[in-house]
């Protein structure tokens, strides 16, 4: 009696194990069915093709950009990185779609999460693209920010390095160049230098202007179109004299500070050579003050 019961239990156990094994084999067959295998194969191929396309496009794009933007390594770097990122996102999205994943709400959730998490990063990255693609700023440009003069030393995807004349270097987010008022002295191919000169009242203004203009016409580095000119700004003031404003144009590629200093020094020497004296501070003393 016990023997037959034991045999029945063993039979049930063996049948259950056989059913479980059969279910496992069926599950494996379903997982590795032809359709699923094809999806996996096409997904892998899509990823491989994505990397291949990104590499080919990058090389072709580099060749084109290097011809069009010769010397502008900033714009070349930003554009190639942006295109590569777009290709990778498109390729991996397509690969996930092949696997049957619903990318609708999922992808929107990812994009919103990325935006709120990396908002500052993305804003500065987009600002960098605008800066270099519009060719508004370049390395070496002289700019005025909040009343101070700076030289742009490097434009990267997120930040721009600027340097003062004393050698102090700052790294600022790219968005600052779009949100704030920034004066770029290298936007045009030429820049105007203005120098104030106060000559004595007794001097002949016409002769002084002639001396300065003659010097400017011979000075290397000063453009003759537009022509240099000398204007009478005002009379008197703190000093007893006539204020002249010397205006001359130079190339934007020249060193503005050094050239202005050199021109100012040369104007002073030209006036001294022609015996034209500069004005000096005047002090009036009345008799009442002497008592």
C-alpha cells in the first residue's frame, strides 16, 4: 500500500518537473524565436551603422568647415559636436524602437528631465553655437564688458575665456555674451582712435591742426580712408586753452592700446617741434585773497 502511494507521488513529481522543463524550453524558444533574434540583430546593426555614419559625417563635415571657416577652430568644434550628438540620439532612438519599446511618453520624459537637470548646460551650449555660427565673436577680439576692456582668448562649447590687460583671466558662461551689452571693437575691419589735446589760447589753432594732420598722414598704421581729422571740441575749462580732438582710423587687427599710446606720444613731439605749447592749469588770485 505504501509502495504504490510512494510511486504515485514520484510520478506526480516527475510529471511536474517535466512540465516545468517543458515550460522553460518553451520560454527559451519564445525568447530566441526568429522574430526576436531578427530584432536583436537589426538593433545591433542600427547601433553599428549609427557609429559609422557619425564617423563619416564628422570627417566630411570637418573637411567642409575647415575650408569655409579657416582658422576658426571654435566654430568647427561646436558644429561637429552638435551634429554628432544629434546622430547618436537619432540612431539610439531608432534602435530602441526596433526592440518594440514605446518611446513616446518615455522620450518626452527623458527630454524634460534632461532640460530641467541640465538647463544651464544646454543654455550655454546653445549660446556658444550662436556665438560662433553667427561669427559675432572670435578669439583675439577686444570687447568692453561693464565698462572694462577684455580680450577674448578662447571660446569653448560652454564657456568663454577673457583676459584683462593686466593678465587676469576670467571664464564666463557663453550666455553672458547674449544677455548683456557687450561692445566688440573687432566687429568692423577698422577702429577709430580719439586723442584729446589742449593747446594754449595764444597758439594758432589752424597751424596746430595742420601740424597734427601732417604727422598723421605720415604715421605708419594710420588709415588714410577715412581721412584723419582734428576737431575743435571746446574753449577754456579747467585749463586756459583750446581743446582739440584728434581722430584717426586704424586696422582692427592692430594693437589698439599700443598704437594709441604711440600716436599720442608722436603728436606731443610734433607740437613741441613746431613750438606749439600745450595749455596748463590756470590759477586766478584776486586782491581780496591777498589781504
